[in-house]
């Protein structure tokens, strides 16, 4: 294999100093256009690329962003991750994906991220308690942290989220206008559900309309199978006359699983017997097999804001953005 070209070799070929070569490859650095042109031409001829490891030692920045995820069963995560990694790469940043699970908790993840000296941490849809930050294992501290697509539960850690209060108000208004009066709500995993606050807003807005009782169905995790199990248990234990007439699911994956179970196992019609609502606008929601009413998060705008904060263009602060109610035939 050919030996990697060095900055000095490029400098000699371009007739400039080594520091001019470094400035040519440093975004925002001061350098004359003619000097930069010479450096880039010499670099192309020598097939040179800057040594990012060496640069990180000099700048104290690795251009790496750790992304913590603990809910891989939810396929809605993939479009978010695709857009997030694309935007980070456009900024010259690399995403380091860290799987939070029973064997690798937040403390281990933070230690791992700290050892890699990442420039920032994005908590993507993962529950996280402020007590974790006080764990003695963390030593000198943590990199800047941001929460994406979930309310922050940590003082001083900004979040970029879809406006849940606005979303649930629009959903409840739509359901009430359609004549539904016996609502139910299906939650996902307890820790993650609490941080979403969708159930609380759902109950609050129904109370404003004179409906005090909300049936609560609990799914163990965010998956179609968990949604099916939760609705099966509810329907088997509830007399037909006492059942909900509309079921709001905390996300689309739960809703799709619930819809399959409602129709295939119990032979009920949607929406005539039970209407169903989701949240996220997952790609399959619009298919004729489901035609699910749901709420679409402003994914592009949310990621644009959080990347802007990491890149330093925007002030780090919690930002809530409005989404869009997508009405289909399931209601």
C-alpha cells in the first residue's frame, strides 16, 4: 500500500507552509483564496486527506456525536436516524450509535462516550434521570447533552420535541367532533411513556370536554406484538357494552398491532366498533390495510434545530415544534 501523504509533503508541493495546509482544511480558518487553491490542488494530486485524529488532539474536538438509543423495536426510529446522521455528516460530524440495554446502561454509555471524547451526546427517545449524572463513575464530567423527540428530564439539558400538548388537543378535538365519548389510551414502556406526556395531555383534554374516565391499556414495549397483546387482554376482560369507542395509541407501531388484533381475533370493525389513532405517521399508516389517523412529528425541523445547537449556530435551549394531524379512515 502507498504511504499516506503528509501535510508537509502537500506544503512542499504547493510552496506554502505546513500551517497553511492545516488552515486550508479547517472550516472557517483565515486563508487567502489563492493559497487555498494551491493547497487543494496539491492535496488532490497527492491523494492527501487530513488526519482527523491528529487534528482532534490539536483542537480538542473529535467531530463525533454520540447518539443513545434504547428502543430499536420501534421502526419509526430509522427515518429519524437516517435524517439525523445525514445532517450531522453535512456538518462534518460523525454519529457514534450507542445501544442502551440491560447490559450497557446510561452510565456505561456516558463513560464510553467520554472516553472517546465525543463533542456532544444526543439522547434519542431514551429515558434518562438526572441522578445518573451524579454517579461517581463519571469522573470529570460529561460532554454537552441534548434530548431529541422526548421531553428532557434533566435540568440544564435542552430538548427538541414535537409539541405534545398541541398535538393531543388537536387529536381530542377531532375525536370529540366525530362523536366519540368513551376514549382509551394505550401506553408503551413505563419509563419512556412518562417522558412523552401524551397520556396526561389526552386525559386532560377529555376532562375539559366532560369525560373524566379514560381506560388505560399498558403495553410492555413499543412493538406491534406488544400492542396486540395489550388490546387482546383488554377486550377479553371487558364486556362489549363497556368497551372504549376510540383507542389512542402512544405511537403508530402499537396502533398497527392493535388494529390487526381487533380485526383478526375479535372480528371487530374499525372505526365502526372501535376507532384507532396513532402517533408519528409511520410509512405503513397510509396503506389501505390500515389507513390510520395519526400525528406527524416535524422530523426535518426537529433535527435541523438540534444539529444547529450542536454546531453552535443556535443557542442551546428547549424547543417545541408543531406537528400535523393526519386524518384517515380509522377514525
